[in-house]
C-alpha cells in the first residue's frame, strides 16, 4: 500500500480528534491493522469501511484524487441539485454563458491547483 494512504488516514483521524486505534476498534479491525497495511495490501472492503468512517472517497484515501468529498455528498448538495435543474431548463448556449459568469466571478475556485 502506498504511504500516501497511511498518511491520509493519519491526517483525517487527527482532524477528527480520534486515534487510528479508536477507528480500528470502531470498525471491528484487529489492533494495528492499518499499520500492517505498510507491508500488505488491505482488502478493498476494509479500505471502503475506512473511507466511509472518515467521510471521504476511496479514491482520496488511495491517492487517486485530491478531493476528499464523496460523490454522493456532492450529488445530494442542494446547490448542486439547483444547478442541475437550471441546466436542464436552459439552452446549452445560456448554460455556457452562466458558467462563464460563475467562472469569471470566482476564478480562484476554478484553478486546478487550488486546495
């Protein structure tokens, strides 16, 4: 397993004020299970449980994405739903104009290397 996964798990636990041992116990894992992942790959079901417990995507934990949010949280966000409805109700040309306005007004939020 990559060290980025372990570092992200440590960081997320720290942010939430819990220890890795506490998380392991809450999830029903054996003691030091996460640290054992340094030398062996965990089952995907275990990674999924950790991601759900910490409220992030599996891709984030594995280092495949820098976005912590899970897709279902984003898709259920009321603002996102409102934008989706607006997109369905307007011609493509108007949608593009709306996106251009949003991007121009909030340039910083659309920068690729924005954390």
